C-alpha cells in the first residue's frame, strides 16, 4: 500500500441525522463560524502544538480533514447547558464517514477516537470520560465535554458561550416551572444531560449490535441450501415462542413465519452495510 492510499475515505464530511430537529440559534451560529474559520488551520492550533512535542499529535492533512468534520458534528450534538456532546464517538465517527469495516466485519472508529484522545484532549479542547458498556462488555466511546478553548478555534468567545449557557438554563427552568417542577442548577442540568447521553449511547450501540447479529445470521443462512436454512430457522422460531403461541399459529402460520424470516434474511445478506466505507 502506498503512502497516498493508506487512509480510507480521505474526504470525510459531517452528515446530520435526518430525524433531528433544527438546532438552537447558538449551535447554528457556532457551526457557521467553524465552517468559515477553518478550525484545522486556526492560529490557536499552531500556538498550542508548539507546546506539545509528541509526534502523534501532529496535524497532517488527513487529520485536518477529520477535524473539520468532527468539529461540526460535535457542535451539532452540543448540549449548551451542560457542555456535553450528546453523541458517542462511534456515532460521531459514523456521521462523519470516518468509520471503517474490515473484510471480517470488524468495525473501526480509530480515526475519530485518536483525533480526540491524541490531539484535541491533550491540548485542552475537549475532556473525555469513559463509561462501561454492559452490552458490549467494554468501555463505550467517551463522554465528551467541549471546553471554552474549543470555541476559540473559530473565534467564539467564552463570554458568548457563557451567555448562551445562561440563556439555555433560563429556557430549561421556564419549561420546568410550567410543568409545576422546581428549577435546577447548572450542576443538575449537567447530571441529567450525562444520564440522557449514557442512555442514548447504550441504545445506539444496542441497535448496531442487534443489526450486526442479524447480518451474521443472514450470511450463515445464505451459505446453506434452502431446506437446511429453513429447518434451522424453524428450530429458532420454536425456541422463541411458547407452546400456546405455537398452537395458535398452527402448521400454516409456522410455515409462513419460516418463509417470511428466510426471505428477509436473504435480503439482509445481500445488502451491504450502509454509509460505512469498507477496507
């Protein structure tokens, strides 16, 4: 492999989730500033890089492109009141097109993760915290906090950030009071945002984990002849339902269930993993 081709998806771009609502005015303003300024070429980066000699933190062009995409993604998911990015590194990596999948089906978010832990965090732009993932039995992508220094990359002052934060807290407490609930402090807002983030991160990983399991099953089924595959599915279906449910389905209903799942898995097996460049 040549030096020029060692990076997959050399031009990552942040693509916002289609289902999300319009972001607050401050978020839209900050994202516009980050786009106009070009965060990867901010003078602040060069000043701080001079104080951190570690070679791995050098901002080459590939890392610069990743930073441009990740900065917009983190801003998009930024919780103004708490300072947290309400998305995991895995989600950010996926939305920026930085994730890769090997021929063996193993997913990698290395480019996004290293950008944070080897570059942005040592210079004080972000703070990362790990949380244990009970499903994957490993640490989930970090809780990310954007520091005021991060916003200085694109000339958004700490005063403007603080003003937006106080305004957001005002809206939060107004909504709570309208519901008959007590107002909360900034510390409590951060705690609640952290809980919400962890819950969403678990749900995101759980959905991906379930989809990966289905793809693996589909690929195994695709290698079998139709009769063997359907017999295997029949055994799985029998284990899934109670005796009462199986009696209600009857032979015809059970046969229809097997056929439906068989054709669905055939379709899954022939469908490539979406939106993730393959090694």
